[in-house]
C-alpha cells in the first residue's frame, strides 16, 4: 500500500483523529521543529551582528535584518520540505537548516558577508534544545492550557449549578453520608486548579554553550566576550525562555520531565473523574443527550453508552504511559551526550496529542450530561441508615453511653426505614428540641456545608 491518507496512517493521531489535532501540529510537528530551528539560528546570527565586541561581524542593516526575520514569519511547509530534501544528502537535520539558510543568503547581496556566521560556534544541540523548548512552550500556552482552563470552567459551572442537589455518597461503594452533586464537581475543580497552577509554573530552559557546555570554541575565537551573558540575552530576551548556565552538550531535560509529570498528574485527576462519572451514569444519576442518528450498540437499540468518558480514559492512559516514560528517560544521557533522547523527543506531540484528544472527549461528555434529580432523590429516600451518624453524634453531645455501638447494633446490615429510625430517636434520653431536630432530618437534608462549599466552584 503506497498511497498515504488518513485511512492508511499508522498512528490514529494522523489517521482517525487527525482533524482534532490541528492546533498541536503548529507546535509539535516535524514542520514546527524545523521552523523553530530556523528561528533559533536566525536569532543567533542577528545577535552576533548586534554585538559590539565582535568587530569582524558587521552590523546588519535594518533591511537585511528584516529579511532574515521574515524567513521565520513566512516560513511555510514548502520551506520545510526543501530542508528535508537537503537532509537526504547531509543525513543531518540541523546541518540541513544551516545549508538552507546559506542558500537563501547567497541570493541576497546584503547577506552574503554573513554566510559563515550562520551556526557560528554552535553545536546542533544548541539549536535543537532551544527549538524544542520554544515548541513545548507554545503548545502549553496556546493549546493545552486553554483547553484545561475550559474544562475547569465546565467543572466549576456544574459545581455551582448542582450545588443544592443532594446525592447519596458511596464510600467503599456503600451508602454513606450524603453530599451534593455540585460539591463533587467542586472537589474535582479544586484538584484541577492546583494541578494547572503547577503546570503553568514549570520553567522551560535552554542553553547555547557549545559542544560540551563550556563555550570552548567561542572563547578561542573571541576571548573578550562574556559568552554566558551573550547566550542568556538571546535565550531570555529574544526567545522568551529561561537560561540554563550549567549543561553538558545537551540540556538535561529536567524541565521537560517536570512538565510531563505535571500533565500526567492532571490526566490522573481526569481519569478518576471519568470513572466516577461513568459510574454515576450507570446508576442513573445522569442521563445523556440523545442524538437520533447515533447508534449505541450494533444489536441493542436502546443503548446510549458513555463513550466520551471511555474514550477520554483510554487516551489519558496512553498519554500517561508516554509522558511517564519520557520524564524518566529524558534526564538520563551517557557521559556528556548520547543520542537516545533524539527519537524520544519526537514523541512529545504523540503524548500531548492523546492528552488533547482526551480533553476534547471529556468536555464533550460533560456537555451531554443531564441531571436526573428524580433518581438521585429516590436513592436518598431509600437510605435512611445514613442518619445513624448524626444520631450517634448528638448522643455523644449529651454523654449517653456507647452511642456508636448502640446505633451500630440497631442499623448495621439491616434494612432501615424512616419509621424505624424515628422510633429509635423517640426513645433517646436527649432534650425534646434535639429530638425534634433529628426527627425533621432526612437523608436529602443531611448534607452539611456541601452546598456552600460547592458554590465556591472549588476555588479556595
């Protein structure tokens, strides 16, 4: 089979799901990698020409500098393809970028004097590590974080909307003290808020310090220039990253490991939520939006399956397998450099692609949910045993002997009705005002501060 298409693609990211991943392709595709390499090479070249302590490099005219910068702004897939064709001869991807730049400069008389300042004193990893940090920074800022903030907003909205709807809690799968639907959404929103803050705070560093991180060639050529400061200015002021002053030939990728761990933690929270919502749908607490032309089962016509949460859970699992592998592997490199990170880094888009698919599916699943208040209320009305907790607590307040054991003997493993519980309350040696309050209590009213907590939307 020779014709490539979405149907013949080996990866579902570029096959079945290709239309959903366009935002990431701008940042994490092969095209994006080549484009960012060009950006880094040109930033280095322009900075050399602007440095007064490098008299051999003439200042660029404003026109020449604008021309160079336009090659980044206007970089197109056809340019990347040309570079790939050069790579078939060089068998070296970064050198192919250098040759492409020189070929373009040779066609411009104002730029030909600068040919040998392209990639001056750089190792390939100076270009690659900086390009990857720019790519990941863009993907985080422009794609991943906006999607996560949207999910967080959806959870906060549901927390507030359903703040007052009581729900039977189920610790260990058994009936437990009631909560509200909104409070459970608020719990997830609070976890996501903290996890997103961690993701946003991860720094992304880069280095441009030569073959083994010591500016060896730089100092031989120009011993009077403060090369670490020069590199820092480019990385921080021109490219918007953080400077890493201490490396071998490669940046150690510790920042990437930290970032992948942060995304993985977010994904775990969402896996937990997918499973809970799946269970609540199974209990009938939520119904799902019906679409007339959709089919839930090839043989059972009645079914509307929670496929969005199942799809999200599956993709989150695939993403985390890759993210955790990368966070474990990337910081390890033999001696001053080995090449095992190179092919691993090319899978960042795969890991974030599966994450993005999951976020989309999760969001779509939330939009399909409709609360089934009747089912929730009926469930509560069949769980009067949960009021054993407040009764024994009030008994403790008035010093009655062994209140826990008393309620345990009366309720544990038994079918408890409203009438049985009221008989028990009436027999207690407590003030009549307390009896009246306990007799007025129902499972649906026994939710503590859940509604108040839910109204916060999970925000502290």
